[in-house]
């Protein structure tokens, strides 16, 4: 195996307020120590004609996520897959360096109460994975690291413009020796990026200038800035603090990978790069350093096979749209012929670019240093590190147990105010609406709770709310008190029914609705959790004889939610990577 990058100077790894209670943490710790070096055979994809090479893997805004919600047709992100991906690269001849842009630890900006214990466990797990398995050379600082206060931030962070006395463990800009390449790394945060302003932050630009000068003086061949700020502010930093080669844009990473910026963005001599959040997309940069080169950036974007495939898809779409437009314009009697001719030239240029990308995806400059960027989707077909999978399962068990105990101690949701309805459960509905309940039992809503128990997620704050009825509402359910309200029952869509039941169904109750509004569905059928959701299509699945038969007739023929989901699953593929359980 290729030796891991050496960090100069080595940073301490204090462990303090974030640690889980000793007895709870001991089994998790044992699993972490048992983790080996991954599985599968690696192949170095860095290409080139000579020069010194290094591979960088970049994450940002993990937000306490160790694996994705499995509800989407093609769920992305999983620390077990990311570790296997990185360790596969480490089996090749090229040194590998991992960095993170910040907001690593917690799922919410503020964490307290019942969620504190499970959040600590997941955060501690991620700290162990990034420190011990990914051997992260540097981690930036973001607001989701501060959710339980400055003292909970682990390990020490790169945040050069954070003033001393903040209580956050930090480290100075550092040199990482990766084979024969010295990588200089520093981090800065934008003023206001850390939330409520209790931490004092200096202007990042002069601090970045000083860090770049120091790192270059110490011999840095490549300088990487972990910039926890918006892309706009990162551009400003790149313009005003010259000498940076790569800027990791740490803030506002896209939650939807479809909105990801695939290509690096050049700003003067620097290149801006950003992965997706929660580990869904990991940025991989293969750098080759050579002598020579002219004016402009110290590194040249050589595109490469991975990016070429993405750009070919985009160009094909552009070509199809332009071809259709040209056909329409040519049929118009008054069309401007000069305009049409220009558009034909544009179409020809797209065709030429597509051909060049197909034949020469890797464009190595004649002289000087270069790189390729691959935005790697962490899909289910990627391999998993089996020991990390086992450790994740244990984290799920421990965090679920901690969650359940905390909620039991807090008690059930409060009763609703006098005169307001509470949730009664499916059995009360069944006594008068047998046909509707019989129809409901055939829908996926009736199996919502089982999907959680099958995956061991029935104690997860991240999951349970969309698989029970009356979640966290007065007179409803919570993590520990939900047995009569499990599954997505009638009252999820129609509202709490106790007043309706008390009136023996003879009075109209304002809390009940007949046709569920789309916004109510989207509370759970969100972009993150239900990528194929279309209101009318999904209504076709849950209406019919005995339950909204007239509405079903009104909806008419068309796609169903089941059909949309099945098509998406088929497109994504059902193959699981080696070592993976889901």
C-alpha cells in the first residue's frame, strides 16, 4: 500500500467534551480500532507524461451524515463507501490526501435535549473515521461543527482567521508531504459564516495572504484553501489573495447533486472546487506537477475521462435543443437568415467539441502542471468497507437506544389544548370507514413502519417522523410513544380526528380535510426523500374504490407513483457494491 501523506508538523488530537459516555463508547471504540484497510483492488487513474503526482479527495458539509436516507431511488453518500473509495486509490502508486471543508459533525445548526446523545455518538464516529481511516490532512470549520458549542469541535480545525480565545481547537496552516509533493493547506471562514456572531472572526483576505506567503516560503508546491464561505466570497478571496492553487468552497454545497458545478471554476490563478453536501458527491483531483508552463494559473485543467462524459451529456442536450429550434426557424417565412446561419455555426461548434471530447478527453498541456477533476457520485454500486458497515450498524444501535431512552424520559407529546383534536389511530377510522381502510391496507402507506424495522431505523430521529402518524404534534406520536399511530395512517393526510369521532361522524370538523393539499404531502415527499414524487401520480396510488373513487376517476389515466418509482429504480440499478448491505 502507498504510504499515507505525512503532515508537518503533526497535529494533536485532543478528545474531550464530544466523547460519548465510557460504557456506551467502549463497544464503538473497539469497532473503530478493528477497522482494517478496506477491500477490493485499486487502479490509479491519474495519467500523464512524467511529473510528480498526488490525488486529493475533498468533502464538505457532511452534517453528521454517515449514510443516506434510503428512500430515494438512487441514494447517494455513505461513509463506508467513501472510505473504500479512498483506500482503493491508496493502493495505487500515487499519494492520496484527504481534506474536508467544514460542518462535519452535526445534522442541525443547534442540538440539545433528546437529540444530544445520538448526535454526539454519530459525530464521534465521524471524527474517528476522518482521523483514523481517511487520515484527513485538514478539516475546515463550519456552523454545523458548533451545534453543541465550541468545546465539542473535534479534531483541531483549519480556521486561520478565527481569533484566539474562541474555545475552538484549531491548528496553524500546515505542510503535507505527499510523496515528493508538498501541499500547503490553510483554512479561513467568512465573517458571519459561523452563525450568531459570538465567535470573533477577522477579515479572511489578509489572513489568507499571510498564510499563502508562509506556506510558499516553507516550500509548498501546491496551496489549498479550505474556504468556508459562499462561492461569491470564495471568488473574492481567490482574486485578492494570489498564490492559491485550489479553493475548496465549503459553504452552501448543493443538497441536490443535479445542481452541482461539475467543472472547476477559474478565478485568476486559482481553481474553485465544491463537492455536494452530506458526502453525496466527493471531489477527486488528480494533480501532476511538471516544470515549465507559461502565464496564467499554475495548474491547467486537463478535463479527463470522467468530466468529458458529463460534458458530453450536456452537449448532447444542447445540440438536441438547438437542432429542434433550427428546424422551427427554417420553416418560418420571415426568419432572419443571418441569425439562422450563426446558429448553424454554433451547432457545428458543439458537434466539433463533442467529437474532440470523445477522441481526446484528457488534454495534457505541452508544458507545465495540470490536473483533472472528477465529481464522484457515491452510489450504491460502489464497494463498502465491511468493517465500517459493522461499525455503522453499532452506531445505529447505540444512537437509537440513546434516543429512545431520552424520549421515554421526556414523556409522550403533550395533549392538545381544550377543544382541539388529538390523533386516534386507524382502528377508530375503521369502525365507520371500513372500505377506505381496506383500500389503505393495500398501499405502501400501510407498510411504512415495517420498512423502518427491516432496516433497523425505527429509533432514528432522521426517519421515524415520516413513518408514523401525528409526529411530534399535540396528542400525536414521538419516537418512544407511537404504537397505535405507526404507519402513514388516515390522519396524516386528513388531520387529527378525535372531535370527528366524538361526534360520531355527524358533524363537520374544521381540522379535517377531504383532499390532502400537495404541501402536506411534500412534508415527507421532499426532494431529499422522494425524488420521483408527482402529486397527481402519487394520488392515483392512494385513491380508488372505497377511498376517493370519484377523485381517482377525475385524475384519469396517467403515470402512477409506483410506475415512476419502478422506472427510477430500474434506471439507477439494483446492484449493491461488494461489502454493502444496503
